[in-house]
C-alpha cells in the first residue's frame, strides 16, 4: 500500500502495515503522512516515494527476488510490533494516567 497525501487527506498512521508485520510479512509503503512511523525503511519494510509507480515496482521486485530479505524484514517487523505495539505496552500509559491522583 503506497498512499499519497492530497491536501488534508493523508494516511494518518497505517495500521495495515503493523498487521502485516505481525504476521511476519515485509511491507511496502510510501513516504507520506504517518506511514514512515509504521514502516521502518530497510528494517521492517521498504518505503517509496508516493506516486512513483517505478519505485513501487522496483520494491516489489526487490522483495520477490530476495526471500532472505523478505524473511529478515518480516521477522524484524513482527518483533517490533510485539515490543512496541502490544497490549501491555499500549495500555501501561493509560493505566498510569487513570491511577494518578487528580491535581488539586
């Protein structure tokens, strides 16, 4: 998925990338909106410039031609999702805020 920003219409984050990473799949996204927050270029997937079909095709071919790279990106993506976006990590700040004494 390689969205592009059009005015105020932007991809806010792109949870679909994390869902794919969680399944151990490498991802291809674009350098638009919040996508680079979800996809770490060369670490959990590949980022391309939005609106560049040749770059998207090159990224697809790169992954198709290199199963080792696919596996490494997918494994790193799964590890990142589990460590940074798991329930325990995401709920801890909320629980802390709810347990905090209210300001006088």
